């Protein structure tokens, strides 16, 4: 199905400066978690600017959804690399996260300094139910773009059941989905071929700079020498700061353990920001005790209200953990928190640049190759089920904060319902919904609590 485009001719090539200005702007306006950020990039790069075609965009997205880490930031890095080589990818990826890092350091300090007040507590009572509705909407929006036929729906439901009921590790779900996608794509290729569904998702927005038939630029060709260079540089960028942390604080120091834990999180967790959060929760709250469950959900709420990837909640975790542990002494708690926020951000996002810059050439060679694209599509469908499971995870902690044997939070349930209606039916902006829910929580805390 084609849609009318303002441009019937191929758009002009984009200069590196123009691209950098766009990525800088995107870093400040990319609200709404990964689903919202991907939607913004799709609207700007595919529909409006015609930098990349719909199918090339979704092919890159499928790869990023497979990777551990934040898919929206990785997608920005991938498109930046595709258009302007290595530095284009680095700048796109860095500018995507830099504004949110700065904002979260400030908000984390305000939270830890004034979060005990009744005003802030009331605001967060309303924000937490809104976060639950937002995560649920994320599952819906990604599913709307991904689940194009009954087979993909079956994969999504099966992944939800596997994780919610049988506690199946996500890497296992990932492998199973990829295997199913490969087999079904071989036996029934129509299930995974673009264009088999004549829905509104299968569109052409006119000629693009990187179109379906565009020849691969030279820098996207795979070369062993380039792969080894990327791996070596990224390894040094990890080894040097980790060695400095060990020399200053020892292996069991808080900053060192944060660097090691978030490195593992970056490599061992799949499905993007929403899928990684249960792992971060388990490690940061239950194992290391850097913060408590309520603070973790509050940190997610702050992450939802700031631009950039939702996984930037790791900056909040690092800040709170180092601030409360007075890592640099009682006189410098803010410096300790800010240092930890920067450190965990470095260790969390460095692997994402490795995955894109090293794996991009391999992925570009699979464009249009069904035996590679079918497993990617199946994995993306599985992620939808995982995100829906995460929505239930947060709903449980919001509605029964002390466990199922405790009292049910009726006001929180009502706010969740209102937020869901606003997001799903009235299509309200996520920031407005969070603001309205914060006000409702504040009113409830003042009048009835």
C-alpha cells in the first residue's frame, strides 16, 4: 500500500553536519521509551526526511532488537554509521544518550535530596501507575509494527508464557525464536516475507537516500581487518577504565563492581531496555543492595520522563548507589553519584557501539535474504511477549507494593486505568500522561492519605 509523499524524486544527500544537528536534536526530544523513540526516528527519517526506506529501517531495527542493550540507541548508531561511516555512528549514538545523562544526574540528586518529602512521595505515587501503563503501551506499539501474521502472534504469546509461567531465561527464548523463524521461513517463506500483509505497516514513503535497491556503500562491506580493529579499540576502551577502577578502589569496590555488573548486563541481556530491567532489578536491588525496590521503580519513572533510552535508568542506579554509600566521603556525595552515573553509562553503552560497528557490515549483507531476516523477525515477535511480561511485573509492584498478601492499592489501580485510556484511546503524549498522573497522585496523598 503506497501513501502520498511530498517528494517524488530522490532527496539530496545529507551532509555530516546536517546529520549531527539532527542527532543532537533527537537526543533532547526522544521521549517515550524505546517504542516512542523508534516511532520518532521512523517519522523523521523514513516518512519526513526520506533518509532511509521503510524496509531498510525495519531490517536494521530487527537486528537491533536481537542485540543485548537499548535498541533505539543502537538503531540511531546503525543509521548514523550507514550514512556517514564510523564517526557518523559514534556521534549519533553519543548524542542520543548525552542529554539524558546530564538530566538524570540532576534529577537523581534532587530525588535523593528531597525524595523523602510528602510532596515528592505524592508525585511518585501517581507516576508509578503511569509507568505501568506506558510499558504496556510499548508492548502494544512494538507488537503493532511486528506481529503481521498469526505465526508471529503465536511466537509472542509463547514467549510470554515461557517467561511469565516457566521462568525461562530470555537467551533461551531468543534461541528458540530464531530456530523457529529459520525453520518456518524455510518451509513457509510467506510467513516472513515483507509485503505478504497488506496492512498499514507495509508502506512506501517515496524514494529514499538509502532505498531498498541502493547499492551498499564501500564502508559497509565486510573486511576481517576492519572487524579486528573495531574489536581491539573497544576492548581497550573497556580495559583501561576498568584497570583504573581496580587500581583505585580494588576489585570489590562499589564503582568497580558497578562497572563489571553493567558490562555483564550489556552483554548478557536481550530484548532492549524493557527486557533488561528485570536483570538490573535483580542485581542492583536484590544482590548488591545499591537501592531498594521502590527507588528502582522511581528511577524508571524518571527515565520515562527524560529523553533518551529508558536503560539510562542505570545512571540513576549508579548515582543513588554511590551517593548513599558516600563513596568519596561524606563531603562529596554528589561527586560520587555523578562519577558513578558516568561510569555505569560508559560500561553499559560501550558494547552497543561494538555490536553495531562490528556487526553492521554482516547485517547489511543479509538485507533481503530470507534465511537471515526470518530469524530476526521471529526474535522481534518474541520480544513483544517479554515486554508484556515486564508490564505485569511492574503492575504487581505498583498494585501490591508489599506483596499479594498485603492490601490492594485501589487508587493506584484507578490511576493506571486512567493512564491506559489516555495512552491507548486518546493517544495522549506520554509526558502529558505522566504529568497528569503525578498531579492525581499528589492530590490523593494530600486529601486522603
